[in-house]
């Protein structure tokens, strides 16, 4: 059996009431969930940075080891060339060997320079690691504090939120997909999360703009779904004025 407009509006209003209660629970938590996520992301970034520094230091140590080996190789060649110099047959051979010795000495100087630069870079990396770890420790303390604060707030409303979410799931099943999508879209576009409202004191309960009497009559008749011409919220009903 097809639902009447009145029953559709009633289902939407029930969903709105549940969502408003959930909104209030989340409002109490404030920015804490976002702050916790931001701190977690920041800490993860620092951890990645420290790991990167460690990898760079490992690379520099490998460079130092390779350069030290190159120095040993050059020293070995120098000894070999010096031995050959004593057995040369002419000045041309002597000059050629002398150039090789000078070249190896130059290679040693270059390696020593590279080793010195690598040690300097390692010192800088250790300094950067120390600074990053200090920030990491500070942010970890902040995270523990914020997480503890959030856990206390969540634990106070956890059961209520669980029950409301279960009620919400049931309420959504009573609303046709087209209406639910419209409801969800309106909620996303309004600041207070109110997608379904009543007319109170001749005004929209969402944006507070005046609703003309004839439109109020149409809303109260529940014959069709009517939205506010100013804010687009769905009108569920007209609040009865108190009789004096």
C-alpha cells in the first residue's frame, strides 16, 4: 500500500529528530575528533621523516665506506707505481708513472673531501632527527591528552549514540529513496542540520522567513510535500497557536 503524504512527513520528522539528537552528541565532542586525526597525521609525518633521515644516514655511511675503500685502493696503486718507477727505462715512462701517482693522490684528496662532507651531513641529520623526535614526543603527549579527553566524552554518550543509530537505520527504511536523498542533500546544505521543520509563529522553523497564511493552510493539510521557498527545507506541519 502506498504511503500517504502525512505518513511520509511523519517518517521524515522522526528521522530529523533522531539526527538532531545525534548532531547534539557530536556537537558536545566539538573539534576533538578532528584534532585527534590531525595529531595522528602529524605524528605519522614525523615518523616518516625520522625513517627518511635514518635511510639517508645509512646511505652516507655506505658512501664513507666506499670512499675509504677507494683511498686504500689508490694507496695500493701508488705503492705499485712507486715500485715501477725504480725500473723505468726512460724519462717518458717515468713521467707517465708520475702522472698516475699524482692522479691517485688527487683521487685520495677527493675521497677525503667526500668523506668529510658525508660526516658533516650525518651530523646535520642527527641534529634534525633530535629536533624531529622532540616534536614527535610533544605531539604524542598532546595526542594522548586529546584522545583521553575524547574517550571520556564518547564513553558518556556511546550507548545513547548506539541506540540512536539503530533507530535511525529503522527510520530510514520507512522513507522512500527519493525523499531520503532530498533530505540528506538539504541537511548537507544547511548549517544547523535541520532539513525538516515546522511553521512556528507564521515563520519557517529553519530560516525564520514568514510563511503566508494560504501556504500554511496547504502545509497543514498534508496533501503534498511543500518546501520553504527561501531555504528549501521540507515543511512537516504547522505548529498550532496557543489559544488565549
